[in-house]
């Protein structure tokens, strides 16, 4: 057993072309898994940007709301009723609606999420929005998300140059007088923040008494879940009260289970592992078949099946590591390029790297276990008979 690791490496190194093909196959699988899991993580991270950048302890939403970009309205009276609770310190209403943004330069239209807030409330935890709350009190004024998709036009660049950008939203003239950074998601291409009064001017069919998200702030020391349970019991069933964690989990569940996007990314990662398994199995099976006489000789010398199997498993481990390293390096470059292209938070984290390494080891280990059948059937009497 002391020579098992050198033997495993020597067998792989002997056939350099075969070794290169195996490394390329593992690296391809690693890259595919990294990209699929990276896209999935980016989707989920971008989906909960609003949930993380708003100020609230509890959120009030309609049970029919699917995700933050496709909300259902509820009566504003529910927020006033919640404010009657002793532990509730403040409430804030938000309006959300997809508007039609007209690119001022190319004159094409594109849907953009418009958020209406009361400028007297500090609904957003974004410093850029907080600095411009007084500006939002002006008529037909809005703040533009500088991290929106480029199809909306060079709004950020022109604003930096001129200090103001004129555009059309829902066939109404609006003036961009500030920028903030939030970012797009798989369901939202761009964001625009304005006052609640400006929002109602942009969407004249919306009733002021119907809001889309309610933000509830509690007094210091309040029992979060206890207050939530009391509000749920006191209010009508046309609203749902959730904590920050529940609000985020609700969005994650929607994108991972309700939409086909989450399934596609998960399925893509599985297919990458299957491809890697097939490549590694073929390489190991060919290697074992080529050295079957040597394995039979070792058996005749007293080596057990377990000891010989360890050699094949170590070969698989070596292939996993040798394929993982170039796959990781290529994935890092692709992450940087793709994140810029799709404007999504595609990020390589230590946890993701460790997960893919473990999956790669498991993939190669599974292939080795299948190839081990050839080693176990190696009979010295048949090979040398």
C-alpha cells in the first residue's frame, strides 16, 4: 500500500494523451457546473435585492403576490390598522408597477420597474436614495438605477455629464435628478424610484388607497415573531405579514420551484456531472483494461481487491484535482466576463468552490467504483493461463 499513490500517478502519466483528455473532460464538467451554479446563485441574489435594501422589521404583502416585480395590491387601511399595535413604531407604503421607459437616444421602449415611496419615509437603506428624498418631492422627478440594463440608454453617463436627464415614462415627461445602484435581476431589467405622488401621476389608473408592499418598523426590544402572529390574527386574510427572512425565503422559493429558470440551472449542473462521470469512467476503464495483467500479477503476489481498488480510486482523485484546477481558473475568467455582460452578481465564493470540488471528487469517485468491477474480476489463472 505504501507504493499505491506513486503507482496510481505513474499509470496515469504513462499515457500522456489519455491523461490530457481526462483532465479536459473533468475541467469541462467543472466549468459547466460552476457556470450553472453561479447563474443560479446570481438569480437568487439579484431576486432579493429589494428585500435586503429596504428598512423594515415586518413586511405586509398580498397573498397573491408572486415576486417583487409582479405584486398584487391591498388596501392601505391594513397598514393603519397595524400601526395601532403597541409594538409598531412606523409603517410605510410602497407602490410598484412596470412602466414603459422610452430610451431618449434610440427612442425604443422597454419595461422598467417604477417604485413610489413617501419622501418623508426612509424606506430605502440606500444612501444615494436617502440623500435625494427632498428632490423626489418635486413634480415629475425620479431617481434612476445606474446598474440597470444598458438598453435603457447611457443615462448614468449623461447624468454625470449634464447633471440631469430628460426622458419619457408612460408617455409622460420625467426628469432624472439622481442615481442609485441596486441592479437588475432575471425578472427586472431596470429600476426607477420616485415619490408616491409622482407615481400616481405616472399611473393614473392606480387608486391611492391600494398599495403593493407595506413596511412595518417595530419598537426596540419587540418580539418579532410574537408581533407578527398578533398582527396576522388581528388583520383580515387579504394581507400576509412576514419577517425579513420569510420575505426573502418566499422570493427564493418562487424562483427555484415555480419558474423553469431554477430547474434549468440545476439540471444543467447535473448534466455537467454526468458528462464528467462518463469521461472519467472511460479513461479509468481503458487504463484498467490496459494494465489488467499487472493487476493480476499483484493479485498473485498477495494484494487484495481492496488494495488494488485503492489504486483506481486514487487515480480518480488525481484526475479530479488535476481537472478542477484549470476548470476553476477558466470559470473565474468567465464569471468576470459574464457578470459584466448580464449585469448580475456572478461571484466566486469559497463555499461555491468547495462545493464544486466535493462534487468533482464525488463524480470521479463514482466513475472509479464502476470501473472497479474490471479490477475485481482480474484472475491470475485466466490472465496467465
